[in-house]
C-alpha cells in the first residue's frame, strides 16, 4: 500500500477522540480557576441552606463551609480522565497509523530522514 493511498487521518475515530480530549483538557486548564471559584460559591450556598434548616445551633456548627483550598467537588478527576483519553487516543492513533504502513515504507521513510531528504 502506497502512502498516497492511506485513508485520511480524519477518518479515524481515534483522531477525533484525541482532538476533542485536547480541546476539553485545554478548556479545563484555562478556565479551571473560574470554575473552581464558582464551585466554592455553590457549595457555600448549599451548606448555608443546610445550616438554616438545622434547629439546634450546636448542629449548625457541625456543617463546615467550603473554602478555596477545600471543596467537596474538584476538577482533578475530570482532568485526569481527559489526560488518559488524550494519551490513550494518541497512542492508538499512532499504532493504527504505523500498522497501516508496510515495513519497507517505514524503512524508506527512516532512511530518507537520516540522509536529510524530505
């Protein structure tokens, strides 16, 4: 199979998983601080409502309010998941692409690169 007859890279579902995981990971990393601040506000509102529903003031003290350093829900699991999807889809995309080229083509490409030819 000649390299010109390979299917386009965009036909692979692994390519799209890699692209969307990269975009989502970038969004989480760029907007994570804003989302984290909003999460603290939401948790504090909910905890305030819990305190208001409790009749006994001693029980109200048991409900601790969230801080910027300590929240109930964080973005870390989402970030880790997206990182695994990004790496996994990249590896699968690379393996599939490499498997579709013959060993002779791989040798000729590596030989051309060693000699400095395009």
